[in-house]
C-alpha cells in the first residue's frame, strides 16, 4: 500500500512538471528547423532622426544572413555592423535605394553575411525627419541585391535611385562592374585583365570601306565609351590615301605629327591621334574630298588615368624597335600594319635592354584583307618600363607580313580596375532570347584564292601562338564563285601543313562542291564552324575532270 502511494505521488509530480516547466538557463534547448527573425526595430510612428548615428541591436538566433530595410524621405544612409568579441566593424554592402510610391518616400535595403555574437543596424539621416526600420535574419543565404563581387569599381551611390543603378541604363560595352543591382543583361568577361597594371581601360576597333571619290565625314570607330570621366584616348589608324583631294582627322581628335600617315592620307601608313577626357559615345572620324578606294582601319585604346599623355611615338620598321630610349614608368604599345592585301597575325614579342623581362600581350586586332590596308595588330607590355635606359623589341609573325610598326610610349599611367562591359540580353516580342549567329570572336580572318588547274593552294596560313597560347583556324563562312565551268571538277576545303597543305592533308568537310556551271555557292553562318588542327593551314583543292576557274573566299577566326 505504501509503495502504491509513492508511485501515485511521483506521477502527480511529473504532471505538475509538464504543466510548469523550469526555464532553461545557460543552454540552447534546440529547435526543429532553421530559425528566422523578422522584426520591426522602430516603435509606433517610426523613429525621428537625430542627425548622428542611431544604433539598433537586432535579435540574433544564429543567423548568418542579415538584411535591413528602411523607408524615409530624408537624406539617408545605413549599414549593418557586427561585434566579434573584440571590435565592432561594418559587414554590409552598400545599400540599394528605389522610390516607394505608396509611402511617398524612398526605400533602402542593405545586406550582410556572417555569424557574430552581436549585430546592429546603424542609421544616419537628416535631423527631424522620420523613418521606419525592419530587420530579417536567417540561417540560409538571401538573394543578393548587388552586382559583380570584387569588380574594383565603387558601387553607384544610393542617391540616384534605382533608375540610375540598373544595367539597362549603362551604355552597352561600358564597364558595369559596379552597378547595383544587375536587373537584366549581364557582364562580359573583363577585357583588360592583362593590362590593369599599365592602366588600360578598354579598346575599340572599327573599319570603313571607302569607295573611290568618297567625300564627307566617315566614322571609322563608331562609338568609344570610357568607364569613367577624364580618360585619355590614343588611336592607331591605318589610313588610306586620296585620289586627287584631301583628307584629315575630325576634331576633337588631334593628329600626332611626324608619322608617315600624318593624318593626311598617305596610303598604307599609320596615323596616330590623341584625345584627353574622352566623352562617352565619341566616334573616331575622318573626312575626305575625293578619296582613293580601300579599307580604313583604326583601334582606339583608353587609359584610365587623367594624367596619361603620349610622351613620344615613332615608326620604327616592320617588326623591330631598336635601341630606343625609355623612361622608368613608361607604358609601351606597339601596332603592326599588315602589308598589301593579306591579313597577318603576330604570335609574340621578345624584348631586351631596359625592356628585358617584360611580358607582351595582344590588346586588339583587325583583319580586313583588301586594297591599301589588310588590318592592324595592337600589342602592349603588361607592366611599365622598370628603369630608364635603352631597349629593343622584336615581333614574330604567325602568318602574313608586317609593313610598318607604330611605337607609342605613354607617361602618367596608373593601375586601372577591371573593365567588365555591359551586355544586353535581348528578346523578341514573344520573349525568346535573340542570339547572334555570326562570329563575335577577336582575331577574325578573311582569305581568298583562285584556282584554274587541278591543284591545292593555301588560303589561310597556319597560326601558331597568340599571347603565348596555341591557336587554330575556325572557318565560319565561305563562298565559291565559278567563273569558268569545268568538266566533272569539284572544290574541297582541306587542311594540312607544309607547302599548300601538302603534308597531313585532310578534309575540313566531306562535302565536295561541283564546278560544272558558272555560279556562286554561299555557305554563310555555320552554326558549328569547321575546325582545323593546331598549326594547320586552310587550303582549297580543285580536282576531278577538266579544271575550271574558281575563286574561294573563306571567313573565320583564330582561337585555341
């Protein structure tokens, strides 16, 4: 009986304990899921700004992601700070702002990440104004609100509102690495990765096909857009000549005197022109009265520093700079003019003297085989000249020949941030993304060859290296024009090495094209290009019965 009473008494105590549990102290009881916090940090009616930093400690239950949101019509800024047991410091990114139509004010959002014992939101705004403030914390990541991380470009300040901060407001090809946030479109890979140490921001290329007797203003480079104000521009132009008239560079660009082209139209020669404080959308233009026909090519480069200037320049020869005087801190650029009507490709540059040890990389290239000019190859040393003295350099050609070397030496350059051009994601009226099919790769080529016998002839020479990387020929388009029909004769595109692809000959395509009628066969915009082996030529072969006369034109680009 006594034992039964003890059992009954224990059961009553157990029930009482379940009804009134003890408070847990100095321990975490646990939870059944990821904890989140959503709380309003202000009292009824909001908070009045005092003009100095106002701190709000947030409830922290193990959150690793933090977000604060505020609404105010005042001049306003906020950040999220954290205490790690030793010091307090800012952990948030720059805030994003946008108009709040319902509140008749502006909304602000700021985010941070990381686990800390104490987290606070700090607000600073105009004295006397009111604001509301809320906080959200989570043990999972929020969707990010800002653009590319680590771009090196300060984010756009919050004062302009969302309309000034979205990608769509940034001009295409202008650097958008610091835009908050990226709403539509995206960022292209950095275009100046190899050249930030010498302060190069971006480059822009263009060509204009000039007919005989052309008169008036022509844009060679359509639009040049710096990443920020105050940038210095330098243009290398392979200008064409005139028939009986005159030609000159259009202001605001200023011609550099003493070059063979002299900005006055000496055919097949370099002209150099400069411009300080380049404005967004500036074209590079030339005006003619009675031009000679040909391709006028130009590459413009931008230096990010407003203190940059062209210290000196020279035309030194087709491939080499010999015993030229340099000053410590100089930035050295070399442009090569492809000779005659054949495209060319520089595979690398070696240097000695005070230029010894410098690494050279290609900035940009134009390939325009045709009358007077056939393209430009523009290279630069990736670091400034280490010491004052005399230096030399020599370029190696992968294909074609160089007719002229234009040397430009810049002073006052300072390191630049990475330039990540904005690119749009366009859609048609049904929402389908628009994709351009034509090749947008650099180092494009065009070649042509005429066959009148059953033989094989080289069209595009074998490339070797670009920036130290082995490359090959990619064929994207070709045209076959039969001017005199053969009998059972055909044309095939082949690759190989040696003279006229004579070694290791292989078909680029198994398709043969008949030459039995005077006609044109066009194969434009191959969705998958024909790919030649490394260090192989692209040739055309005529074979079969009685030979006809045929011209084969091939377009493509060089890439690994």
